């Protein structure tokens, strides 16, 4: 994973709603630029990488859902824990791609 992607993901917990959306769009763009060609053998590295793209897309959707909520009215502490967890999972997913 490049440092740029990691830095963007690290920015999520303290980012404004608009910035979270920008980061989500950037990450989706990165995923769409990855061309997956599934090899014949299921156990190769590229097959493993390609399998992680849907997981990363799912996590980005969860980040967007988190961002759409009214975080001021909800339990602030649980919202912070949630975005930190999503950020950690996103890093893992991008590291595996």
C-alpha cells in the first residue's frame, strides 16, 4: 500500500463530512484502476488480491454510511470507535490488494 493511501485512510477519523466523501471517492478510484485478471490457479497472489477488492468496496460503503449519519446526535464515543475500526479494516484490505 502506498503511503498516500495510508495517509488518506488515517485522515478519516478527524475529517469533515465533505473530506470523508472525497477520500471515499479517491479510494474507489484506486480500486477501479486495478485491473484484475483471475489466473487459472485459485491460490496465486493475484487471485487473492482480486478477492479483496469487493471487501474494500464494502468497507468504503460502510465509511460513507457512517459519514451520512448525524454524528453529533449519536453516541460520539461509539462513532469514533466505529470509524477507527473501519479505517483499520480499510488499511488491511488495501495492504492485501
